[in-house]
C-alpha cells in the first residue's frame, strides 16, 4: 500500500472515531484491518460507519485501559478479600471506560436513536462464590446512551417500565416507536474472565459488547444461568434431513449421529466438545460429561491446543469458544468438529446465541435458576414448573430424587421462577433461541470484542507494548456474514500517571485518598459521578423522577467495606454542599 493511501486510511479512522480518541487522550498512530470479506463490516451492518468504528475503538480503549490501569495480576496469591477487591477494581475500570466511550460515541447517533443496555453480566456470584464475590461494577439494565433530549425521554419510559405494575415491554417499546424513536439494545460484559485477569493469566480477558437493532424483551435487571448448546449449522441441517431434532434438550448420542451425518467418516475422537470443567461443576455437568464420554467424543481439557496453537482453558470463558465452533482438517486430512455445550451466565449465553446471526452456527438455550443445584437436564425442567401449584414441592423433589426437599430450597426455586417470569423471560418452550428475546424476528447484531490478553480460539493477540506509551490493541467486529480484525496502534498523549486518571473512575480516585477539594471541579464531574454511581452502586440507588437517592444501608459490607462506603459518602456530601446546582439530582439518604 502506498504511503499516501496508508496515511489517508489512518486519517479517516481518526476523523470517524475522534469522539472516543479525544475522550481518552489517544493518538491513533496506525490501523490495520483484516477482513473475512471484501466489504467493511459497517457496510454489512445496521450501524453507520462512524458508529461501528467508534464501537471498535471503544472496545479497544476498554481493553487498553483495563489492562494498563486495572491492576492486572494483582490478585495472584492474595487472600480472598484482597482478591475480590482486585476483581471489583478491574470491573470498575472496564465498566467506566466502556460507559464513557458509549456516552461520547452516541453524541453522533442519528437524532432519533438511543442505545439501552438490556443485559449486563456482573451482579451474580458464580458457582461456589459467596455474596461479596458478586455485585461487581457493571453496565446493567436500563442504562441509556443517546443525545440528551432523546436520553431523557427514554429514561422516563424505562423508569415507568421498572416501577409501574402492569406496564409491559410491548407498551414501552410501542410508545417509543409511535414517537419515532429507534431504540437499539445491548448485551454487555465489560470484563469477561475477571478471575483470570486478577490472576494475571496470559489468555482470556476481553471486553464484549453486542449491539442489536432492537431492545431485548427483558423488562428489568436480570442475571442467572442459561444452558446452551452451540453446533455448526451444517450439523443442524444434516439433522433436519434425517428428521432429527437437535437442540439443547436432545440426547448427546443423537447429536453425534447428526455430526456423523454432516461429516461422513469423522472419527468420534475428533469431535471436540468444550464445556466448563472442574470439580465444583461435577453436580451440574457430570451427567453431560458422561453422555459425551459414552459416545467417544473428546471433552476439551485445560491445555488442549486449538488450530491457532494457543492452549485453551476451561475454568471460565463461555463466550469466546463460540468463534471456533465449526470444522477443520488436520495435517493428515482428517476432519475435526468443535462445539460448545453446558451453561453460561445470562448475558454471556445471549451474546453467544446471537452469534448464530454472525457465524455459521446454531445455538439453543434453556433457562436455569441462579441457585442451580440440579444437573442441567433437571434444572431446565425445574424452571418450567408452576411455583404456585399445590404440588410444586413434590415435583421439585422428584427432580432432586428425594421424597421431600427442604423448605428453603423450595422457596429459592419458586422465587427464581417468579423472578424470571417478571423479567419477561420465556420459560415454557422446549428451548430458547436468541429470536425469543427479540420483539421482532427480523433483527441484526453487531458484535465488538476488545482483547486484553491472547485469545486461544481466534489467535487474536492481547494488548502489547510497542514502545514508551505506544500500544497495539486488537478488536473484532462481526455482523451477519461479515467480520474483521482491527489492530490499532495507540499513543497515550499523557504520561502514564496522568493517563491513569483519564481511564479511572473519579470515585476510585477519591477512594485512593484524593481530596475532592484539591482538584479543579468541572461541570462534567456531575455526569461522571452520576454514571459511576449507576455502574458501581446500582443496588444502592433509588430513582425518584430526575433525582437519584443513594442508600448506603443497601450496600453489603462484604461487597464494599464500611470505611470505603464512608469515604464515598463524604465525597458525595462535599459535592452536594459545594456545588448544589450541578448536583441537584443527588440525594444521600
């Protein structure tokens, strides 16, 4: 490529993405685009070119800022409390950077458009974790990004959806459509593989953002588990020709029959099945592992190398393996098939399922509870029971293989079913597909992934340093029948300590001991702190019209120690006292 052409490409990218570059004080030194097709992804997606490119840079900035300033590896070998705080600190940086990037890029949205977060991963403790391991900073349900006038309109409707009994998603969505407002939905995990990030593992951590051209039909904050099976679409097509129904509920021996029909002559040992592994998951997944072992399939283990040559891990990370689902031939010409099975957290499951729009795969899901004590097959059946039926306890007991189940467990499952119903999550079908969470069947998705560390499934490299304050960051954009790897070379325009402030939440800065009176206060502090409270303290906030009331008594001391809560309270009271006009929206209970 001629030097002039290269400079023009960099200049065009810098122009298109200037809102995000300026926000994070980044200078774009270079950009390299590797496409899987001739056309750019933005030409094959529903988003304007500038928005698609800004999303790519936002994902890259999230990956860069989190890797540099999120205390990567600081939790290795530490006690549980310190380890959890490292995870929360990293989540806070990633959620903050992603949110700030979205805020600035949506200044260029079409005037009648808004982005609303429909699913966000981070509130729920995972398997074997205690409550303080959940409640991580996140971008959760109802966060709206748009031009200010549009954002205020949508915000009011979101509050009505959350607080008014009987106000349905159809009424919410219909009201906005009737007034000409286009609402795009999002599923977000700003730091996938947080534990691996805290431990400093060389592979896994990434920022994942999925943008849909309609909101999801979810009506309130929700995070639980979903069973999910993702197979090559070629296998589903072969099953249909053989009159086989292949989905999450299908016995795995039948799935293997379909695979053999799609890939004649394949050795069963070359059917590679990725699932979460580990002793803590034996009760949930043990029966599923046995099904695959009985038919001779290979259950992927830690250290197994993908075609990229990078070893995989199976302790977490249910999203990224979806990009490898498909087939390839080894050096001897033997065919191999890779698929994903098991379960994931809700946002990760939906993100992976929506990749059926992007990749040549078929994905089906099944709703699970957040309690999730049963094996997968029984868990799916439990979530379809009627919690108000007189025989609910007996039916649940049958799934546990017991005549009676302790009352607390019965109540927990009943509450889980009611909660799922209240969020508008479909429970009664045989399986769930991404379509079932969309108000219309004709929908599209744009996936944007920023890689903090190396990715075994695509071979994408993580953040690498080129020279002093110069870093290379790879992102992936993917839409229907289109994907590209985009490698940015960024120069930090500030020294590292000043750059840390650019990428760090204000509240985190104050928690580290900075006195708010010691720095110049800007009107933008009001918006930043409002944003950070919603990201870091969503469980403590009460929305009352335009006001936000902070209830510190709702924050578990195991999640945030009392002294840190007191420090934030003092900061909020200082701002309220000294800048009452800018902080008229804030009340401290």
